[in-house]
C-alpha cells in the first residue's frame, strides 16, 4: 500500500499530496467549500494546517482523508494533476 510522504497546502484551496512512490496528486477543494465535510476549508488558515502521519491527511483532528480516499477523490470529479517527482 502506498503511504503519504507529505502534504503541501497551496493557494486556491489546492492540496498537493506526495506519496512514497514519488507520485503526487493535487486536489482542488474550491468546488467543495459549501459542503458540510469541507466547509471549514473556507478558513484559509485552517486549510493550511493540513498534516499527515503517512496514512491520513488531517486538519486538527476535525477532518481527515485516508490515502485511499485521496486516490478515490482524484479519480472521481476532482481537478487533479498527477506528476512524477524525481
């Protein structure tokens, strides 16, 4: 199973997730800001607090996304950009 190496909040409520296999996924949360689950991301300072333990992306233990869910979100309707990192 692939683990999350790092997460980097970017402008425009985008989140880059780097995996231990060298691939990254950038998720754009702007279309989700009005949802119950991701509405807290309207607060930019809160969004910037994204952190990972390798298995999950978490925001102050209030919101979490598993590594598998990152892939699922990327495959659905999300605006993603997958790149191979050296």
